[in-house]
């Protein structure tokens, strides 16, 4: 598993790289597994080298709302914030695919941050990026019609045939499966999409 996909790796000194490699714990997790739940206190940080992890929040008795998807070469800000501050995670994490990566204990991460300014800047940059994406999510939920948000999300997938269930799309867009199904039917009547079991075709 290649750590060079993380931008901060090249800034580490030989001694820091040795320290990092000595403290890495390799991890492999199949798709569909919870890495941590909303309300847990994390004690290790995941450096994801392969696969995808979905971060979401869920109020009691309500549907899930996807916050973002963690991809290879990224470090999760929810996981990081919980670990570094010993506070409850504000969301849950579930593996979207089989994943591979490394776990770093809290004390190792804090030591690296102290030793290497570039690693500190890397972590702070993650917050900037995620805050921007969360601001866009809030803006979409508050100001965009659901049919516009569905079409925008479908177009962003880069393919006309998208494999996704209505419930999964509802989780991504922060609404209910019933509302998603009704809106997709309306879009189908307008010849914007074509629906089939487990798939949506963007016309």
C-alpha cells in the first residue's frame, strides 16, 4: 500500500518517515462495515490508501444525510477531530467499498504535527476543503429544488448509467426514499431520466 499518494509524505525527513513507518498499523476492511459510529470517541486516525468511505449523520428516528465521501489519499476530518480532541465523532463512517489503509494512534499523529509544519498545514487544509463542501451541501438543501439537486448529482457521476438505489440516493441528498422516488418519477415523465431496478439512466 503506497503512502506516497498523501501529499505530506514528501515533506517528512528521513527520521520522520522512519518514525511514521514504525507506527503504522495496516488495515483492510470489506465493504459495508462501520468504522465508527456517531458519538464514538476515536483513538486512531485512518490514512486511506484504497477504496471509499462514506461519512454521514443521523438524528434519532430520521433518515441519514451523507456529509462527504472519503477517497484514497485523504484523511477524515471527523475521525481526526475526534481523535485529537478526545470528543465524540459528529458522524458515522461506513465502508462503501473494500478498503485498505493504515491506522495511526493519537500520540503518533500529535508527534508528527509537532515535528512537521507541513503535516500540520495538510490537516488544516482538510478542514478548509470539507467546510467548503459542507457549505455547498447546506446551500443545496436550503435553496435548490430537489429535482435540480438530483439532476446535478447524476450529472456529476460522469456516466449516463448510474447504479444506485432510491434509498441510497435519498441518503446522499438528505431526504426520504419516498420523496426521491416520487421526484424521479416526475423527472422520468419529463424525459430527463429513465428508471430501472437499481439503475438510473440520465437522458
